[in-house]
């Protein structure tokens, strides 16, 4: 015989589990946002910022988020967490732009240093570059 009370209890338990996963997922998303915000600000302001350690934190948060969402009702989570996901996506886009700008600046400095080293190593008299640019007499 089918018991309506146990069916309702089973549905409530599934809903509670989905909501619990959702609640922890929201908490993890907040931590990811905080980590992303801190990283973005540090890249902009702190030349000694440890990007490797920050990447490790982000990886750990992603792992936690994946575990929190495992087995959760995806349709229910998507609706309940839409605002958090949009906010996180926007923060990640800003973070990506900051990292790209930082890497561009690092590349420019590296190019300048490489050029300065090459100039310091030779006076230009016998370099292949200078020889190729010399005009015939």
C-alpha cells in the first residue's frame, strides 16, 4: 500500500537536500566572489601579489562548488542561483581583463629588458642586425 505521508516525507527530504546543496553552493560562490575581488584588486595594486597561491585558492573553491552541487537538482539550483551566477560571471570577466592587462604589461617590460640587454652586450659594430642595416659605400 502506498503511504502518502512517506511520499511527502521523501519529497521533502529531496527538497531539503537540494536546498542544503544550494545553500552551501551559495556560500561557496560568495567565497569565490571574495577571492576573485581580492585577486583583482591585488593584481592592480600589489606588485608582489602571489598569483600562484591565488590560483590554488580558486581551484580549491571550484572543487568545493563541484562537490556541493553534485547530486543537486540542477533546474532548481539554476533558478535559485541565477543572480549569484550572473554576479560571479561578471566578476570573472573583470578579473580576466585585469589579468590580461597585467600579462600585457609584464610582456612589455620583458621586451624592454630584453632590448636593453641586447644593446648592452654589443656596441652595434659587428652585430648581424646592424650589419644588415648598413648601406653600401
